[in-house]
């Protein structure tokens, strides 16, 4: 597999309702930088745009029937993006101030990160986190087991 020198091996591609507004949100919430956008003449719809968040390329476009569907149209998203930041509390607050909906407040997690969860105004979920301690995998498993032991579990399907 060849690798482009301009892109990492995997680049997320977001479909949204209102890509121009989404770009503005990602700039305000996550400090995104716009690389470029291709707009449809007459409608202003974004056919393709690229932004960079913390050096990571992210592509996005408006919803186009028969080609792409947003999480809002689908009624939610099965994907969560993990955004590594220097300060999860500050980044979480900035995202909420820019229009994100808080799902889980920022808190220390068993796996060694401080994390909060938001949904952006376009239906995409983001875990915003920073590392607070190095946790070995065997210790992480112990903490996971302990956490699950104190919570009711759904039946396996």
C-alpha cells in the first residue's frame, strides 16, 4: 500500500448538514484550520472540504442524497472521535461554549486519562481527553474488571 505524503494512512470523513457552519464550529471548538473547500455554485453546499485539527487532516462535506448521510438524518452515529488535547477540561468547555452538547462531564478515567464526551451540533460524538497517568495493560484490565463488577451488565446477545 502506498502512502500519500500529504495525508496519514487513515483520514476521517464527516458528512454533515451545514458543512460551512460545521467548519466554523470546528474552528471555534477545536482550533481547526481550514485547508480548503469546494462549494457548489448556486447552492453554496460544500462538496468537499479539508480542515486540520491538531495536525490531523479531517475531510467533510454536506449531505448529498444517494451518496452520503449525516448522523442527524441517521438518528445518531456509531462512531466516536477521540480528540487528544493538553487540557480536557478547557477543551470540553470551549466545545460546549461553541455549541456542543455535553454527554458525559470531564472526569478521571480508569485507563489513565481525564475525559469528557460531547456531541457536536452536527451529530458527531467526540471524546475529549488528556493523559493523567501511564497505566499498564494488565492494571487497566484489573480496573476494568473492578469497574464492571460494580455496575449491572446487560445480557450478551
